[in-house]
């Protein structure tokens, strides 16, 4: 779908509960995320952050209210939404195929030059160059050939190659050691400056790089402001 106007995300009166579960996970939530925004979403474990991410991505459907991208609901967008929103999760998935194929997922037309360019941008160029089969090296099942940090860099490279305008980071650095984590956060923000960033996290490291911070508690917006205000 060709979208008109800016790629703002509008969350309006959003209510969500899982079918088998009576508890309201999100309770009349309203958030507008303008194109280019750098938003951190904080909240306790279980507060509904990943659920919200799935709703923004259209992987879940609101119980009531809606989530819109450029004034189209996620239902109207359907699968086209993946042209606009990329996600990096805690454990990025790598497929049992070559590095090249892994990077071209969702973007089969990407040239070899473009692939090397994104590998350089995420700091994996040297590692791949030194592999015996280079880009044609097979990634082992579950991505065992890559460390946690490298796997995240692969996921970022995939997103950069696809050049989506909106990137959702769902606690992408959990479980990494602090130095790897900081290096990864730096790379994410350097490489994604022109994009909308929605960064779900449950600690404060790195939030000074964001323009807005919101806290979610009991399904509602508990606090919202700039990093300095909080
Ligand atoms: P964390 O910081 O631990 O990742 P979160 O804020 O991302 O937590 P969610 O994963 O969105 O929280 O979960 C919110 C609530 O919804 C939790 O109570 C969880 O148990 C419940 N929940 C999550 N996924 C499902 C599901 N598929 N079916 C039923 N309940 C679910
Ligand atoms: Mg979560």
C-alpha cells in the first residue's frame, strides 16, 4: 500500500486482553508517535510492553480502540506493514541458510555491494570476510555460529538493508554483558538516526539518547516526558 502523509503511529483508546486471560493488559491507552520520534517505553516485567509491540506490528488485533499507521489501521495494512516496521527482539532468529540469504530476507533484490555496506555499518564486515565461505557461509541452526551481540548486529543489518522507516526494539540487549550492550546500543542509535525508533526496555541505560520516555503501568500511561524530566 502506498501511504499518504507522514508515517505517524496513532494509538487510540487501545484496550487489549488475551482471549484465555481476563486481565486487561492494555487499558485505554493513547499514544501518538510522530515519524522520526525516538521513544523509549519502560515498564515492569509483565506490564504489556511486548504486547503493545505486537499490536503496533499488527501481529495482534486490538480488543477495542485502534492502532494506525499514516491513518490506516493495522488491520487495513495487513502484511504490508512489514514494509514499514522492522523489529529487533531479544533473541533475533537466524535461519539455517547462508549469511547472504539471512540478510536478504524480505529484500531478495539487495545487491552484494549493498549487503557488504550494511555489514560494514553494523561492524560485522571483518568477521564475515574472514569466514572461509564469506557471505556464502551457512548459519548453523539457531544461529550458533554467532554470539548474542553478533546476532543482534545481523538483525540490524537486515533492517538497514530493507530500509524500513520505523524500527521497534524489544529489549534487544537483554542478557548481554554491559560492554557488548553499550556498544550495541551505540550502533543501533548511530545507524537508525533518520528513523522512528521505539525502544522497549526495562532499565535506564541509554535512554538519554531518546527524545521521549513513557512508562506503562497497569495497562495505562503512567508517566511521559523527556529523559531530563524523568
Ligand atoms: P517483559 O518486560 O517481561 O518482557 P512485558 O511488559 O513485555 O514483560 P508482555 O509480554 O506484554 O509483558 O505480557 C503482559 C502480560 O500478558 C503478562 O502478564 C503475560 O503473562 C501475558 N501474556 C503475554 N503473552 C500472552 C499470551 N500469548 N497469552 C496469554 N497471556 C499472555
Ligand atoms: Mg517483553
